[in-house]
C-alpha cells in the first residue's frame, strides 16, 4: 500500500462476511502491518548473500552442525585443498577422523567447551587431507540452543590458515637470524624505513654512542647529530645514494656523542629497492674509528715524549732517526748521532758483542735485553739495555733502549745484600730452596739438606728432589711449580721419603723469583717445614669424620671437609656429581677445584662469605652459581662451619652443598612478576570470593599510591570502602552482578581516597580459576582516569560557554544599533533644552539608562570575546599602580590594599580600557567578599609556565607570562561555586547587587588577549585570582590617543553610508550641524549613484562595515581610484569576527564603535580628516 506521504507499507489483508443491524450484507476487512517481518526477511537474504561473498573472498568454508542428526553440512566452499564434502551432510565422526592424531584432544575440548556452557565456538587444529598433507584449520561458530538450553545447531566457518602458520614460522626464524647477526657484529647497526622515515638502532649503539633518545627515530635526527662541517657533505652523499640507483653507500664523518664529544665514524650501508628501483630500506653499520686515528697520533706522541731512547737504524751501520730521549740521555744531538756510525759510540769492550747482535738482527732475529755501554758526550759511559726488531725487507732495525746505569749500580749493591741474606738462610731451621722451571734443585740451605737426608749440596744439585712422590702428589708438586712460574704464590702439603728412607709429611710454600724487570719468573723460592707429627693427629681426626661423611652421603647431600693447613678437601660422591665430576673418577681435591667451578660473577661474594665466616666465627652460608664443564649453570647452596686450634687459628671447615637450581628459578619467576606488579601505575586488587564478604587479600603498590591506603589497612576488607556519596550506584550494581555471575566486568566509577578526595577509576574485574575450573579469586585492575574525565568536563564547559558567547554577541550587536539612536538623540535633546527646563531631568535619565545599557553590551561582547581590541604594549606594574589610586576610595577604609610589583618591567599587549575593567571587577569582587574588612593584595610580575603546569591546564602553552594576581582574605568559596564562577549571569550576590557578567567579562577579555585564568580558593580562607597574559619584549607605548574636542567643526564633504535609517538620520544631523556637507546613502549601491552625480571632491567616507550587498570595505576600494586622497572611517556594532570577515583588522585607527555619541562622532571625524 502507498501511504499519504508517498512511502510504501506492507500489509496482510483478511476479509470476512458480516451483516449490518438493518440486515445489509457487509465485508469486514482486517489490515495487519507486516512491514517489520518483510524487512527482516530482506535483511536475512542480504546477510546470507554477504556471507557467501565473504566466505568466497576469504577462501573459507561455511558449516552447520545439526544436533538432531549429529551431522555437519558445508556450503560456499571455494577451498579445493580442504578435505570436505559440500554436496551432502556427513557425520561428526567422519569430520573427527580427519583431525591430526596429535590435535584430536584439542578438537574435542573446543567442541565440548562450546556444547557445555557457552554459545561461542573457537578452534585451531590440524587435519590430514586425502593426499596425506597436513593443513591448519581456524574455526569460529555460534551455537543455538532451544528454550530448555539444549544445543540445536552450530553455525560457523572454517579457514585454511596453513600458509599463515608457515609464514609465522619463517618470520620467526628470519627475525632470529637477523637479531643474532646484529648481536654478533661489533658495529652500531641502523635500519631506516625510507617510506615511513623511521630509524631502528641496534643495542650496540648504546655501548658505542650512548642510547639514542626516544626522538631518535627519523632520518633527520641522524643528520642533526653529524658535525656541522661534515653535515652537508654526508647528508648530500647519503641522499644522492638513496635517490639514485646504487646499492651501497659509504662515508666518513664526525658524529656527536651524548657526552658532547665527537666520534670519527666510518659508515657503510646497503640500499634495498622495490621493483621500480625506489629505495625502501637502508641498513648500515657505523664503525667508530676514533681510537684508530688517535692511536696513530699517540704513536707519534709516544715517539717524541718517550723517556727511553728510540731509534731506526739502517743495515749500513748508521742511525736513520732518533727520538729526543737520546739527547736527554747522552746529550748528543740527533745530527751528531746520525752523522757517524753508531759503533763509534759503543764502548771498546762491548763492540764485538754488539756487532754479533747486529748480525743476528740483519738475519731477521729478534733481540731482547741485550746490554752494552754507550759513550756520553761528557766522555763517561752509560749502560743501555736494548730490545730490537728488524724489518728485513726495508733494511731497518727498530730499537728501544733504556738507561740501566743506575740499575747496574743497584745490582752491585744487591749482591752485597745477598751475602748477608745467605747467612740468615743458612741458619734458619726450615728448608729454603730454589728450583728451576723443571723442578730441579739450584740451591738449598743446610736445614733442607738435613730434611731430605742429603750429605751435601753437590749430592742433590741439578736433580728433582721431589721425584720420589706418589703420582697424585707428584702432579700437585708439578702444578705448584708450574703455577709459581706463572707468577702465582702457592702452598702444598705432601709426603716424601728421604734419601735414607725416612718418610716425612712436609708443608711447602712457594713464591716466584722475578728478573730485574719483573717480566719473567727466573726461579722458584720455596720454604718447607716438617709437619709429620701434626699430620698424624689430623689423620686420626679425619678417620672419625669420614664415618660422618658416609652418613651424609646417604642423605643425597654433598659434603666437604677442607683442611686449611694442607689445603686438601674431601668431597663426597654427591659433591663430585654436583660439581660436574663423575663420581667414579675421584681425585684429591684442593681449594682450587672448588673455586674453578664458581661462576666468575659470584666468585668474590663466595670468597668474602668464607672470610667473614672464618673471621667472625659464624656459620658459612652462600648461594652461588656453578659453571659446569658442559656449559650449564646450576645454583648451589653451601653451608659450613670452621674449627679453630688452641691459639684461635682456623684449621678446618666442614660443610654441605645442595643443588637449589629449581628453587632459584621459581624464586626468579616470582621476583619478575612481583617487580612487574611493583612497577605498574595501575592499582591491582585481588579478592577471595570463597571467604565471607569477598575480602581483599592483596593490593599492589600502585593501589597504595593511587588511594593513599596502606596494604595493611585494606587487606581483609571488602572493596566497598572506596565508595562514597557521589559513587554511581548503577555502576556498583553492575560490578556486583558480574561478581555474582562470575563474569568479567569493566566500568568507570568515582572512588574516594583515604584523604577524602575523589578519583575516577577505570575498573576491570576478571575471575581467576584453578586448573580444575574452580573460582579462587577475582583480580581487579584500577586505572586513574581522573585527568581524562577532567579534560572532558572542561571541553563540555568550553562548548557551553562558546554557545552562550555567540548568543551574547548577537544580542549586543542589535542593542548597539538601538543605543546609538537612543543615546545620540538623548544627547542632542539634552543639549537643546535650557537648564531650567523641567524636561531635562527626564532626558538625562534616558541618557543615563542608555549609557548603562552601553556598558552592559560591552560586557557581553567582552565575555563572548567579540569586542574590537585596540591593544597597546603596557607595563602591567604601572597600570596596577595607577588603578590603585582610583580603587582606594571604592574599597573602604577597613580593607588594607597592598600593591606588589617586580623591579623589572612587566610588559603585556592588551587594550588598556579592557585592562581597567578587569582590575575594577576583580578588586570590587574581592571587596564584596570582605564585608568586615580584610587584606587585599594586587601583584604584578613575570613568570615562566613549565611543562607540568601546561599538562594540568591544556589551554596553556609553555613560555613567559605577565602575571597579575588579586588575593583577598575574605569568605572564599565552595568547589561548587568555583566551578560556575565564570558562567554569565551567575552570581552569589543579592538581587540588584550584581549582573553576573563581571567575571564572565574578565574571562572573555583574558582569553581574547591570549591569556589564561586560574582561581585558588578555600572556604573561609580567601580567594586568589591569577591572570596570565603572554609577556612581550617591546617597550611600553607612551603615545596618547586623540582627545575628544567638543563641537569640532569642518567644511569638508562627507559621504555617509548607513543601512539603519535612524542611525543615518542622527549622523546626518550631527555632521551637518558641525558644518560638513553630507551626502547620505542607505547602502553601497545608492552611495555609488550619488557619487556618480556629485561634481566636487569627497574628503571622507563614513560607512557601516556590514551592509546588504556590498560591504563597507568593498565600497571604499571601489571609490579609492576616483578619490585617492579620500579618508575612510568605518563604523559597526557587530563583533570582531564579522568585522574581520569584511576586511577590517583589529586595532584599526579609523574605526568608530557603536553605540557612539554625537560628540564622539564629531571628534572622530575631525581626527580622521586631520591625519596626515
């Protein structure tokens, strides 16, 4: 059917026979609106068609599982690789048979979860197609249930995601290889995405040049860090390479480090291009060559500054180059040394040996520590020790000599001292011996000879006196000798049989004997004492402790027994296994075997723990890592106690070890989770629904910071203590319902901190279940969104104020036109009535009312930020001090007024008239807040608004501001009053005591001047209003405006164009009464017609700005060619946006604002005509 409005209506028509009261046959027709059903049918058809198209495009299969038949039907299949039948339904068992054996359990679990309690079906599993290939299927579906909740059918889609899975695997492998390659290189690798102009830096960048800031993500950042002298060259070559066709780029330049220094960089890059040859990616590496270049300079510096003589000699027997140290050492100049054969300077007794060494060098051999004597210029000789290196191909010998004359003298003195020391050693009761690198005896004192049962030194000189040991002890002795010749100190306890058969237990200590330069160990000095009796006593003790060790081994704890005197350690079999040694391959353990297994990063802590336990006589306890031979790292817990002898010296340590790797890993996992929870700003709350009232069992530090409550204060309480009077009960009910239903929930609620302040929380609640599916906890995540909500409220308030401002501006314009007529004719009428006329009082009342209305419209325009500004650069201090003189009589004697100003000028660009209104309004409001008197302070100074202030006040930009603040000690205000403070017509004063526009006007003036207003108030403690104006640097404007001169006359011709008849008539009368010849026109078209007929000049065009058709500015432009000397005076009652749109800028000199008085009109016209 067609409705009266032309639209169509689907109806179902039913007809039946009926009879009227008079027996007439009738037909009863029933019409039923079936439009919604038809619309639903059309929507279903459209949805099915869209589904078919979507499945076709996505290479997917639709399926329907029917519960009654337990079969699956498929449709819309466009995936030939999937092993399905779309022609007829098939049993679920057939579908399940194609599932990969490893994924059958996953498939069954997904189906069971959907059929159990849910309605949504999701599954990801593998199937095996008829050809044996394995493919991945991703399935989604929705389960329909009957009224009793039983499953009816499951409708869904299957998508072959095999290629996606392969791509993911390939991508992971590729990314891993790329990361390993970047990690392996020592260069700082960078990767530029040319299309998006982003840069990624490798971790090596941090170690090379300092971590790049977060802004280091663009090509330009890299260019800006290049040295200014290298920047254009480097950036130009890089840009040319990218824009060109090359595949590689290289350049050297200086690059700025974060510490302000410059690094010399050798940069290389590869450029990847798309098929069209356009660069899409640039990957490069920055090599720091600063050290190499500095090394070259350092080499030259070392040559010149070396204290040792250095030289280059030729194979011809002459010096080729000598460094300055030669002259300091021998006082021969370089010229004198290079002009004679070097052999001339060698002592006669040393020349043959020197020539022999020279022959070796010419033959290519290196020479170290050759000594000879060179002649000093004063005739004496100095001993020089030489190290020389030949360059045979260049026939050059590089040599470094050192003056060892004083050393030679010291060696002579040392020989004398050695004789004295020999006497002491020969008489000591302990064995003192010297061994060579092979362990052969060089010398031994008499006590040592007696200890090994030798008759004299010659009997044992040159033999290995420790050769009769068992293999283990022989190995230990050999290791001790080897370690000593590596420069280490060592000690050892071993058993040795004397030459005459006596066995002794000996304790020896060894130290290296270095050569004169302390470069090489030339011998081993050992001191040995006989500890046979002491060892017997220790053996008895050890036998007893062995029984204890065996008992502990049975408990699978490693034990150790460390003899501090012999340095021997006994390990149990378990101990060997823990330290990576097979239990069946035991060997004598010394302290080194223990230390060698300690992780290098833990070694100092372990040794410190041992020293502490030893010195303070406390139990040794240490948790440390072991680095085993197979490369694995295990955590070990070691405990032990020291035993001390009668003199208090530690002699033994017994303890246990235990592998705690699994425990440390569990602890590390817990620490990582705890640190993550500690770090996040969100509050985390965990409750236990299995306890009465679902109490809190844990809160995170983020919760404590956000709410002010300590954990101990809230654990055991229900979360409702955070609610307050303003908390939305509906949202709380949603939370309660979600908890009852054990469902996740996300809401925004107003909560209360401990100090009573409010905070908006975005709260997300999630149930937590154990592996068996039982509910164990609820976890709530709280995010502080107070700032965001505050910004939303500010935005809504700004929109509301803007709408009111638009209305106020429009109303003010209409009033301006009316008031121009009322005030103008009132002034004229008042001027014509004699002073005694009784009507003067009525007319004066009309004029006064018009002036008050004028001020009101200007307040409306100021509030709406629509007034025309005439800004000047002013010193805010002077304006405040000038206003103070006028304000003092107005505020009363019971209020103390204080003016505080900066010593320096506080300059701001603002309309001075508006600034006067702002000061007046703020001061009078402050006065009204102190009916019983008080303190009023007005301050002017320059301030800087920082990032934190700008973050809290989005309408503020960073920078320098001129601040004027007005503070009172009055009644203050509540937060509710403060929130509405700047709304138009809002006032807390009594009827007739305020319009509610004063502070709205202040806000409008400050905002229109580019400023910002901040209010701080506390009930019963006063209020401070701070006005921030953008500070300017120009000097204050000291020029004065033109004075209003009453009844200024003229004889010029004025073209008056005004579309308001009443205003045009008033202006015509005023100008004509002042002697001007006036051409009056209703609009621009009439004005052009008048001009066309006018024969004389026109000195002034007085025109309205906004008129029907052609505006005032267009009219002035049209007349300017004909009257180039014509002045223009614009007039308007519109707001500044309308004026600007019609070509009149702010602060235009030739502008007359409506409403104006006859006096202002005459004065302004005269002023404009008199301007040069």
